[in-house]
């Protein structure tokens, strides 16, 4: 079952950042970058979420609908076109994974 509304990725990431230790968001125009330990791991712009993931996870994520390579190695860009059942789950998991791995650097 799908819902044609595009999910609120900005709101989701803001909520997740509040729950995670040491994650800081900083706005730059219509974009918000999230960092942990000084390392940027995610950006939200409009209805797109970009995250930096470990290579194996990024490779698997690329096989997901509405996902493409980001501009830098290890980064993926997720631009869901609707709110199908698992869109929020994927976005949250990728954001949390990226935050966890940013702390390890």
C-alpha cells in the first residue's frame, strides 16, 4: 500500500538528531547538514536525503528504489517519490548508520 505524499525527511532527520548523542545540525539556506565529531554524515535538502555510508551498505542501498549515487564516494542520495510502506524506515536506518559510522572516524 502506498501513500502518494512525499515523506518529511527534514522533520525525520531533525527528530533523529535530537535522539542521537553528539549529532549537530546546521542550516545553510534550504539545506541542513548533520555532523558527529566534526564529520558531516548527512544532508537534507527539500525532499532529498544524502548520507555517507560504509561502502558495502552504500552498494546495497543503491539497489533500492529512488536511490542514486551521491556526489562523493560513499554518499547516496535518496529522493522518495511517495510514502510507500518502508520509506521512513530506510531513511531512518541510513541516517542512524551514517551517524554511527561518522563517530568511528
